C-alpha cells in the first residue's frame, strides 16, 4: 500500500551490512557444515545462580507486579551509586543515577534529550551504532571521529577540526571498546574531559565492558577524571558482567541534569525496568564478585586460544586487554567483507566485517569469544587450514 511509507529517518538508515554474510552463513549451514559463530557478542554462559534466585524470589512478590517508578527503584539506584563509589572511588547521589532497561535503551534515548535538528554530535567509530543512529533520528549531524590502530584506537583529539568541536553538542565514546577491544586510561579520560570542557560538549561514555578486563589493567570510569562530574554521563550495564543480556538492566550515572533529562525522556516513553529484575540487579552488584573474576579467567583463556590461532595464520593480532572481542587486521588483498566471507566458506567460522561498525573499521574483522573454549580450539584448527 502506497501510504505505508516509512519515515525518512528509516529510509536514511544505512543498509544492513551483514545481510550478505547472513545469506552466506545460511548457505554454508545448508550444506551441512557445522557453523562456529564468533559473530555475535552475547555471553553464552548462564546468569549466576544467586542472581537468578533473587530474581525468582522478587518475581513471586506481588509488590513487584505493578508499574515500576520511572527512574528506577530507590534501592537499586542507591546500590548502583554505592557500587560506582566502591569500584571507581567517585561519590554520586541517588539523583545522579537512573535505572535503564539495558544500557542500549539509555544510549538510544539520550540524544532525544539533547539533540536538536542540525546539531552536531561527535561519534567515535568503529562503534556500537546505537548512539549515532539515534542522534541521526533526532536530526543530528554525525561527525565521525575515527579510531585508528596507530593511536591505540583512541580518538586523536588534536585531529578534530576546532570548528567542528565548537559546533558539537555530544561526544560519544566507549571504553573498553567494542569492537576493537582497546582500553582507555585515566590520563586519556582527563584529556577528553578537558577537550569537552574547552568546547562545551556533553560527554557520553558507554562503560558496558569496564568489568570484562583480561589483564592487570583495571579500566577506569570517565567520572574519575577531574571535572567529569560537570559534563559527563556514563552508561553501565549488567549484561556483560553478569551474563544478563536477556534480563535488560543497566543504569546511567553522572552529572545530575544530564541524568535527569534522560529520565524525563524515558518517563514519556517507557515505564521503567521490571522491579524483580532490579532486585536481581541489587543481588548481582552487592554479592561476592567471585563469579566475575571467574568469568574473566574464562574469557582470558578463550582469548589466548584464538589469538594464538590467528597469529599462526599470519594475522598481526594484538591480544585485547579487555572485552570479549578480538579485532584482527585482514590479510593483504582482502576487504573486511571478502575476508569474512572467505573464512566462512573455508572453515564455517563466522566473524564480523569491521566496516559493519563504521567505515574506519574497514580492514579488520571482529571475533567474539562467546563460545566454549573447545569450540574455539576447533575454530582455530579449521582456521589453520585456510588458504590465504
Ligand atoms: C553489549 C553492549 C552494551 C550493552 O547493552 P545492554 O543494553 O546493556 O544489554 C552497550 N554498549 C556496548 C558498546 C555494547 O557492546
């Protein structure tokens, strides 16, 4: 029907880059090949039992069956504030925390609170595309800040034209980084906050992977940087830390007006996270954190298996210090998509072409470590037989 015509914002969405790869995967699978999917960044391990038990108990309690409060339960927000205090050594009050239905929800809604049509936003790339897409939905103009290997996949702040910086309303970054696995230290965050202060830019930090660190380096919060509390909002997620992607729980924390405006947007869109899920979240954040340490061990072993295998193949792979992604440069003569297609056809291993995370990701593929170690060993054995 002619009148069923999507809005321009939908029509302007970039083409789904993985469509062709999905088709190829289905074709290979149809030939009877056992597919090893290292494409999807979704933890394969279950939520720890004590968290499930807390959620089950809360679910049976009729007090949690009614609409939640918009900005989240006071007890969950207090717990989140306390966790941020203990983990990062920064003091935040309850009104500086809003509960999210997964951090994606907050990252997606934040532009609605601050982006007017024609406003410029800075988005680091390659990246999780949610922020840039939603800034565009708001009529924002997205200026891509490329993350390059020679800068450790950190934005080169000096390379951002001052006239662009002066126009910019928001700067979106994410460390530890999906897809590159790069980490940022407090020194970088301090320079980033200074940059945002100088050019009067709101800083949005997506902190979904701060707990998934694989070395001694413990990722900081951007809120630890001097002056961050005046201009920054940070998005935390329980998804990766506690294998809770399906539960949908996260929180935003930072400068009170930024958090408050996000809460105002949300109160006009959703009705908050299920309280039983928030109760499970309180358990996750307050109980003994040994399961997280165990999870890091598991990802560390998986990383070491895959990195060794990719290096044997001749790829110049750096082991990531955090996240569960391995970001690998493709061999000479291949584009990202060509290499991902070749790997799939020759081995049944699925990886993600880097340009799917933005043009600066061209020349790389991303492997996710969300399968058991034995499957990664099988993947490595098959990769070893690929003709390049
Ligand atoms: C997985 C991920 C999230 C977390 O999303 P949730 O909505 O909390 O499940 C956020 N940002 C990045 C970069 C991610 O990779």
